[in-house]
């Protein structure tokens, strides 16, 4: 599995919002400048994150984007799933009937265990965990 620019850039935007949590709405242009992202591309990412309920938008003067809940309540897997889709290494993980071998396939069991490990690792990390480690890199 390879996380695309959608997932990588979207996570960066969410980390920027997490760092500014509690300071009111943040303008999209500020996020784009801070994270060196194209405003047009960022707009599409923010739309997906808003549709998934991870962020809110506020219209009008003083408007912008903000996290829908505290950074310690937003797991990384929710962000990646909102932008990339399910955290599965192969399609047969969630749909064994797409293959004639289905549930009896030993390879599918490997993909299932690996996908579960990935989901667990990303589900146990929150935005707070990442921004707390910002200076550690």
C-alpha cells in the first residue's frame, strides 16, 4: 500500500489545524501557505475531510476551517480513510467473494492480518500524538 499525495497532504493540513486547535477558524489560504500546498488541491482535500465529519467550515468574515473535535479524539486512520478509502492492502480483504478462492485463500489471510495491523497502528495514533512529536523529527 502506498499513501498518495491526498493522504499525505491531507494529514499535513489536519496537523496544521490541530496545532491551531481552539484558536477559531483558520483560513484555507493560511493552511496552504503554512504547508506549502496548492490552494485548489487543498480545497478538494478539505471538502473530503469536511464530508467525513473531521473538520467544520465557517463562512463569512473571520471564517475558515477548524477541527470538528479535539486532536486527541481524531485517529490517523480516520483521516487516511476519509481521503484514501479503506486501509486494506487488497480488495479481497473486505470482499472475499471477488475471488473464487474466497475465505479459503491462504494469501487472503496474510492480507487480512497485515491490513488489520495497519488499521490498528493508525487507529492507535491521534493527531495529538503527531503534533506532540513534531519537534522529535
